[in-house]
């Protein structure tokens, strides 16, 4: 790689999709240069496509790299294809989900090095929030396009009903922490300038939450609803379903580890634990 390959100057292009599930909406990231590349597709809002074209300054977008196939990241793929027919669509495949966005998806493998902009990115498989979740790593600047792995000021939702997996998510956080990132570009919220601190805080928070769930089980709570009532104080009604799913993600992780078992809807600590 020559000196030019060290340059990384991503342009944020807002997806113009604010809403209850996305907050202020999603960021997509444009890398201009030899291989014009967009990270994430947005949701197909015309305002997003217009901003993207302006940011391209007359260049032709070569490829879109997808962090994962959740709606707010992927559903804009068909609209992008309509406006830019030669565009390549690349992601780690999740066939039953990818079929929702009918474009020709090309597979990205874990560890694959991809030319993007004037440089190269490495795909890092980081499942947990979604089974197909990829981060894109720029070694020279220790920068990571982190998708929904992390966001400043909040924790990440693990949707167990959509193949979310807390155990995998924690392993993904450890994997990214081991890279020693200096900066992370998320899909929601501001650029993360102290990612190591944030990742450590995330891991600590999840450990504490797990201890609370184990503690609740040991005090005779046996289902997610009563566990939520014990460990989340002053929970807004609208956040109750998310808290419920978060506790369920914890219980499933503990079950896989043999620390918890269930009998129908009744959860309990495994004997001898
Ligand atoms: Zn997501």
C-alpha cells in the first residue's frame, strides 16, 4: 500500500429517517476517491439520495457496504439501485433477511480486505446485535465504522426475536476492544472519540446487568416481567418491551452457559450455582 492508502476522510451523509426506532435517524458514511464507497444504505428517502449525489460531486458510487440487514440500514438498497443501476451491494449474507431488500447482494467474508475510497478496510464480523453484523476497520488510522455495535450515550438493543445474541455481542465487543480503536463512526449519534473507554463501560454495564438478573432469580423471580420490575426502577412504560427483551437476552445467555434453566416460561438458577 502506498502513502495515499493512509487517507481516511469519511463524509457523513444523513439518511433523513428520524423516527421512534432510529432517534434522530441514521448516518451513512461516504468514502470518496478511487473507489467511491457508501457504508450503509439508509431507508431510500429522496433527501438522502440527493445529499449523497451532492457529496459525490459528480463521481459514480462504486459500492455500498452494509453493516447489517436491519431496516434502518438496508431498506434503502432498492432505491439506491434505481438511481445508481451499476452500484454493487456487499454484505455478510443472511439470506432469509436479505431477501426483504431485493438487490443482488455480494458476500463479504470475515477478515476480507476491501478497497474503499483511497484506502482499504477490513471486514470484522461482530454478531450479537444482528447475526450478519460487520464493522469495517481502517488499520492506519485505527478507525472503525461500527454500525450498531456501539453508540455514544446509550446501550445497544439485542433483539432476541431477530436472532440477536447477547453472548455473541459481548464477544464482539471484546474483539473490537482488542483492536484498540482510536475512533469509531457509528450509524447513530456522534462520532465516538474515546471508543476504548466506551467499550469497557459497555462490558462493565452488561456484567452488572447480568449480576442483577442472577440476583433476581435467586430472590424468587422466575419470569422476565417480574425481573424487569425488580431491576429497572422508574421505567417508562414505552421502554418496558425493550427492557423485557434485554432481560430475556440475559436469560438465554445464562441458559447457554448452563447457569440457568427453564421449565416452560419459568426460569430458575441451575442447581449448584
Ligand atoms: Zn441494527
